[in-house]
C-alpha cells in the first residue's frame, strides 16, 4: 500500500476509547498497533516457515508530542519475545554526525558476536565498514576515500547477513525521530530496503517522524523519507486525542469526579496533543487542582508551561545550577555523560548528580537506568500515546495515580546469543573469542547515568533559549572538552561547525582532520561541511589554496560543478606546491569531464602541461589531455591530435607509469583510427607489466583513475583479444568490489565484461552483465556516461539476439539517440542506432542515421569497422536501391578491414562486399568470410556468415552450422532481422 496520500487512522471523533489492556492499553492507537502486529506476525511466520522472508517498511507520521515514541515502545514490547529489536533515534543537534543512527542500530547487535563473526558478517569488507560502524578508527589520511555507495551497499548486505543469522528471531528496526536522522544512515536504510525487488525484506523497518514538507521538490532527508514511505507496507498518520479520550485520561489521572467543563477545557488547551495533555494533567495533580469547572480557567496558564518558553521557565525555576546543566546536555546531546557534563558546565561530579536529580524530578531529563526501570514497570500497564522519550507522568500515564519516574526513549535491544558453527564442540577446544569494542560508541552504548531530555520538545526549547553568543561559546567549550577526553576530530567537528569564525588555525586543522575521517567512512557531504567551515575561519594565506583543493577533492564524487569552482579557485591562488598543483589540475579535468565539459578539461590540462617542465608530471597531464580530447564526440582536428600523440610516444618503452599511460591512450586512439591490430596490441602490451596494470595504474588508484586500464582492455577487445580484455575487466570487478566501489565504477566494469562476451558471441552472458551494469548505474543517477555506453551495448546485443522489441524498449527508456552526449559512446552510438532502425524496417531513418555517423567519424580519421560498423550496415541498407554506392562503401570498408587485419574485421567486411558482388563472386567472398570468422573469437558473426553462405549456395551443411552456432550464441535465426534479410537477395546456386 503506497504511503501517499497518507492514510489516517479510522477513529471516529469523540468516540470513547478508554484503556482496556489490549494493545498495551494505548489510547486510540488500535489501528496503528494492529498494523504493526500484523507486520511482525508476517515477519516471524516467514522466518519460522523457512520460506521467503516477509519483512517490509512501516511509517508513522505525526506532529511533536503526538505519540510516536510510545507507539514504537509498545511495538518493541510486543515484538521482543519473538524478534531481535534494534532501536535508534535521530537528534536535532546530531543530524551532521554521519552514521549516528546506523551505529545505534548495529553496534549493540554486533556486540554479541566475536571479531571473527563480525568479519564474516561484513562479507570481506570489514576494513571498509568498521570505521563507519565505529568499530575501528578511520584509515590513514593517505588512504583513498571510501566510496559512499560502496559503504551503503556493504552495510545493507551486512544487515541482510545479520538477519539470516538471526532468522529464529528476525530483526525489527525501530527508528524514532527519523526526520532528525543523519543523511548517511537514511541512505543506508534506503539501500537496504531496495535489496529485494519483490520488497520482501529480511527485516521489519519501522520509522516514526514528523510530517514532511509538501511538494515534489524535496531534497536530502525529506526526499529519502518520502522514498522509503513510497515502498512502505503502510503509512499511518497519528491523530490527536479525541475529547472522550482526553476526559478518560483526566479521570484516570485526577479522579473519576473530573467534570465535563474541566475535560473540555483540557482538550481545548492541549488540542488533544498527548504530550501536552499528560504534562498539563501532571501539573494539575502536582498543584492538587480540583478537576471541576471552577478550576478550568487555570488550565490555560498551566498549559503554557508544557511548551516553548514555559518549558524553559520550568527549568529556570530549578535554579542556576540545573539550568546550566540542562544547557550543557542540550549542547553535548548523545555525549552527555556525567564526566563530560561536569567538565563542560564547570561543576563537580557531586553537583552534576544533585542538579541532575532535580531535573529528573521535574520531568526534564531521564537516564538509562530510568529507562530500564520503566521498561520493567511498563509490562501490562495501559499507556497513552506520547510523542517521544519522556517520563511516565509526562508521556505514558497509567491507569493508576502512583508517582512515576521518567520514561525511556526506547529500551536497549535484547539480542539472542549467536549460534557459532563451532558451538557443538567443547569450549576448551577453542581460544576465548575476541569481541570488537566501539572506538567512540557515543549514544550506541550509553552508561546507566547517561543523561538525555525527557522529550525532544524540551531539548529544542532549552537549546533555543540560549542566546546565540552563549550557545556558540558552549559549543566551543564542548569541542575542547571532547578533544581533551580523547574524542577524534570527526566527533568534535559538529561543535566546531557552530563556533563563530575567529582565524583560529587550530580550528582549521581540526576541521581538515575531521574531513579526512569523514571521507574515510564514506561521508563526503560531512567532509564538505567541515572544509567549507574551515574556509570561513579562514585558513592562513599559506594554507587557503590547499583547503580549497581539499574541498574540491571532497566534492568530486557528489558535486562536480562545485569541484570545478573550488579547484579553479585553488589554482588561481598562490600556496599550492608543485605536486598539489599537478594533482589539482588533473582532478579539475576529471570534474569537468564528469560535468560533460570535455573541451574545457582538455584546455585546462594543455595549459598546465605547457608551463610544467618535461618529466613525469608533464606526461601525466599530457596523457589526460590527449585522452579527453579523444573522448570528445566532436573534435576540430582529430588527425592532427593523433599525429602529435604518435610522435610523442614513438620511442616510449613503458619505462614508468607516465609513459605507460600515454602508450595506453595511443593504443586506444590507434584502435579507433583502424590502425593495424598488431600495432595496437603491441602498444597495449607495453602499457602493462606482465599482462596486468602496473602498480599505481590499477583500477582503484586515485592518481591516474580507472580510465587508463579501461582503455587498454577496450583496445584489446576490438583487436580480437577478448581473453586479455576479460582478464583486465574481471580484475576490475574484483578490485571495485574489494574496495567497496559499488556505484558507477562497478557498473562500468560490468559493462566492460558485457563487451567482452558480446565480442565472443556469448550473447546471453553479455546481456546479463549489461543489464546488471544498468541496474547498478540506475542507483547512482540518470543520464551518466555509463548509461550511454551500457544502453548502446545492450541494444546491439538484443538486436543480435533477434529481440528487436526489447532493444527498442531499452533505447526509449534510456533516451538512446539524438541529441548525443558530448562524449563518445562505446561502441559508436549512431552506428548501433542505425542497426536497430534497420532491424525495425525503418530503412530511410537508418540511412540518415548511418550517414550522420559517417560524417562525424570519417573527418576524424576513425575507421574501425567493428567499433563503428556504420559502413557495413549502410551498404546493406543501400544495396537493393543504390548498389553502386553500396559497392563503393563496401569496398572502402574492406580496405580499412584489411589494414586492421583482425579476422573479425576481415570477415565482416567480406560479408558486406558479397552483398554487391555477382553470385559466383559472392559465394567466394562468403566462403572466405566464413574462414576468417572461424579463426576469430566472434562466434555470432561467424553464425551470420554461415547463414549468408547457406542462402547464397543453398548449402544444408552451412545452414546447419549457422543454426548450431546461433544456438550456442543465444541468437535466433527463425526471425532474421531486416539487416540479415537484405543480405539474401542473391538466389542460391
């Protein structure tokens, strides 16, 4: 059931719903609890039966104080006997802390496993995931930043494996105040809930949050919450209490003699908000107010104390000490331990304890011990829905009027001991298991005396009541206190973000260090915030350009346009060393290329290379310059560029990585130009070391990028060396997966493997890899270069399989066609589109498209007839109506194929030439084509050649061979496409 529009609970206004003990005794929450009970039953039933899991997403929305937390607490109470309940809560001042919610959910769960089991749960990605989980310190500053998509996917798979280990007690994840969850955690939950296309998750995810802003232009956290709600089993909006429920609660709290005028005024003052109702009743009870009409006029004044300034006044009435402590708690948030609070507030431990007790008695704060005690007392007691963590008086009053203590946010999860494979053996046979301990556990492992506000409304009121100057000063002191206590730069940074700029170079240094830690755990947005704040400090003149450079690098994966601004500014300023300047230029070019500004990328590289002395740095810039010039879809003078590149690399031997990179670019360019394949292979071999990329030129190396080994493999693939290409591309998938690069990089690696199988003629395998490449790319964004390449190859593969309608569907879905992107498409896009149009019988459109391809490529000197097969298909299209022109095109294609020299190029060109030859010559040419293609790796093209020969000669043997090869390739010869049909106009012998 979709979440939009939201489904209100079917409660009739003014219908009495007094607590009766069912559903935990919550007032007017039967539909919401019934939905949760059904979801839990389904989850447990699926796990118990050993069949498909039946988890999903539940979403509860409501204003502050409406009862979200109490509802989640009741769901936890009813589920914990059968499920593993994991809980977390967002925080208003913690939204900038990456993976804060993730750690709350998973750290307690993983605590029960030893280190070996945790590593198994991480699936070989422990080094990638452990820093994000807070189980290990971030990698060193020299390590490559973690891929955000890889971290999200790794955490999603970890939870999936955890759910499998806990199948006898399947996980239920409860996330309260999800509107204040950090973006990284929500992105992880979003990734996890997408792992099953049938939406049958191995866990139940329950989210509670305030209503989202209206409109389709949501971004950030609201956009992710909306996407999660779209996949929810059900989304329910929580309603305010009715008059009758309010009256019932008043009579249970103050006595059965509470009269109707009093109850009506209570309902009017609170608008049925459960938190305000409970607080107001507690105030009335504390002041021994008689619940009769004569006292009703006093309720409005008392009610003001339950919100905004009234909450602050309640705190200030307790005295200076409790007020200072409350403010310290508001600033420290999840780090509000007695020791840190004492340091921040300038108090002794005794004073902290005394002031905390006053705050507890006033229902302002609560502790973990209070929560645990309340959890035990809450069993079987009816409660009223309350928004968020609070006291029992303030949040969940029972049917009795005995004094109560503050109520918890959500109790600690109770995990069963995991079953280890070796558990059947005596313990003495194994060493003591080693358990991982969080580096900085924070709120995931609060101490019993850990203080927090009883309700987020109180926290917001106290935090907002401080003057900006006082709040800023307190954040600055909190940063100092956390640093002195051994917390790392990332933990301190959320406070430094709130401090006024003051040209403090220590602040700049800490923020830069925090950015490094954020990048190491896959949180580039958090790193960007730190570096932007560092610039505002600002850094000294000698460091300003370097911070701009770091900011540009941090934005590369997520905001190429911002990277361009920052790196351009850094290069315009003094202060960058030579190494950083070269790297900044290289990364600026990468960002420009990602932003579809290839011409500008090449210009920037050429300008910097011109003022760089000869040597490795200059060659690095030249390699990138030639690469991006060659990648452009339109180029002013391609042949001249190719000559310059050939002259530069003529005497290179692959002595270092800069030479190898230039040899790679030269080999790719030679392949595109249709130079002899033996020369292309020689250049590619020189670019490798023992058949693999040299150290420093690997797939995940940040210095050169993945493009260099990609070009080597592509050149091999179109030079009839798919085996060498397959080795490289298989290693690409392995390297990206090990490094956790599961976004566009992994998508492109699958595309490249699809290319290898397409060239081999294993069409089903090619289709599998290409469809997986598109699936991975779709998760990253839309209209990416990898989408163009993969869609192009998939269209070509589907046409080859005879699945023209499917090919058209892919082309339409990914807008495969003009206007073409500013970067070349692999293989040539217009050539493949022309082939699709011919297969659809749209000959005139195909001719126009193929002629446009010819015009674009011939002027650039690009004549590879397999990478850009436009002449082969154009000759086929023109043969029936303009055989002379078709013959000329075929003859030229044959000349280029003979220069290339690969069996595939020769065989395909001979097939094309046979179209316009007389029957005896056609039969000879097709016989020769079959021989060439039989010596090639291209089984599909060989099958087509046998079919052409069978049609030209009437040979049953040739037809049988064609049928056999086509079946092995996964192609159908029963419904030949229009291209093949046009090859059979010669009568059989």
